[in-house]
């Protein structure tokens, strides 16, 4: 099934520091677009990833699982390494999980995880492995309106939810092996994932150079009113480790 052209992932050439940005479950690069543009403004080379089965039709997504999504991230990483001497993985929501697992499997310079799930708030997620035998698709409902464009499927295959939960288990196992600089960002008012999942990620990371940042925002942090602070927090974390810096007022805790 062909991709809708409006969901085409951006490639923005810049300096020698490359940033690979990964969107969330059932969604598209709109999730991370404000951060993509911000990082390009501070001279990073930016590449977005459109995950397999996304940006087409929810029935198309049912053909793919977490291994396919991870492969797409790693392929994007390989292309970015051809032009950039330093590469960072940046993921939002499920994209944060994929970026984390890719960081554990590949040589990269740093990791940014934003609103990544450890414990989804929807209790049905825990029982998806059983429900998939009785229900093929489930309703997600219409998405909210944000300061920037957003989009996601309104239905999803239950098998895709099963794959999401499998991905989370893989991430939990991989966290201690991650020793690169890592920034974990989480909204205190997240209605999609439990905010305490950020503490879980932070405490189990193997890196000695890590920061945990909380904001009062919800789940879609990069589309909400506080996005500028988060974008500055991310770019400052990256650039201060690659020879540059930007101004940012976002508070961090170590």
C-alpha cells in the first residue's frame, strides 16, 4: 500500500552531527517534526524515519511488527552514518523504545528518549496477547488537536499492540547495556504512559552520563505549548557533547 505523500519523512542536511528521529505507535513523523526543524536550525543533519505500515492504512500496519520497525530504524541509522561523523538516536513514545533498542545494538554517540512507554495506561494492553485470538482490530478513537499537526490511525490490529508490549520487554532487558550519553524526557501529566516509567528507564541505564527531565506536559510533548523548552533541552544536551551549545531554560536532574 502506498504512503501518503504528506507523511514523507524529512531529510535536512546540516553539519557533521546527525540526528535520526523516530515517531510513535500508529502515527507518523508529525510527532517529532518541531524537534526535527529545531535541530536543523542548530546545524544538525536531520533524518526522520517513517516506520513500516505507518502513514498508509491500519490494515497495512498489521503486516508488520517490532522487528520490522527496528530494522527500519537501523537502516536509517546506517544511511545517516555515511554522511555524519557523530550520530544520535532520538525517539518519541514507541519511537523512544525503538531508538533505545537500536542504541543497544549499534555504535552511536547518544540517545534521547521522549515519553517512552514502560507501563501503558490502557489496561487492555496487558491482555492483548489473549485478545488477539478473538479480536483482530480495536478502536483507538480520534486524536486530539495540538499546536502542531498530528495524525494517527483510529484503529489498530491487536497483534500490533502485542508487538509493542514485546518491544517494551526487549527494551527493559537492553537498558543496562546502554553506556552512551542519554537524556530521558517525560511529561508529568502523561495520560498514555505512566510517568514513573521514565524513572525506570533512567535508573536502569548503564550510562554514567545521563539526565532525567520532567515537564508538566502530557504525552505529545513536542506538539504541545511547552515544545520550545523541550527542543532546547534536547539540542543543548547534544551540542554540549559535540562542541556546541544553545540557550535553554529547561531544568534537568541527575
